[in-house]
C-alpha cells in the first residue's frame, strides 16, 4: 500500500513551476534542505552544510536518474518538486506498521 500511495503521488506531480533555479511547489529550498531531503532518501551521506558541492550534485543526479528525470547540473524546479514530494512521502511512512503500510 505504501508504494502505491507513493507512486500515485508521483503520478499526480504535474505541476507548473516557475523558471527560478531553486523553487519547489512555490517554496524556496535551501541547499541544506535539499541535502536533508537527499539524505533522508538515502542518496546523500555527506555533511548538511548548505554547500552545493560535488557530493550534493552527484546525489541529485542519482535521484534524477532513478526517477526518470534529466539532470542539468543543478536543481531544476521540476526535480526539486519531485524531491520535495518524495521526501515528504518518505517521512509520512516512517511510523507506519502493519499490512496497510
């Protein structure tokens, strides 16, 4: 059930976002927030230091690849929207137990 809810949320992610480089669902994500989300999703294991360094870019690239999105070398609005939703969904599943999870 958990995976089907996550898949449904990703399918529903057809948002129109602005062309600003670090905007997700009408909110700005700092580099530290991006690193936290990537770490929570097991893509990033470096320090949460707010620096868009090589480890953060590799983690974003891996996340994009795994979700069928292009990676342009930085955080696109579309990619950040997907990252935000994936991280929120992963956090809501943490306390879940039983057959409905």
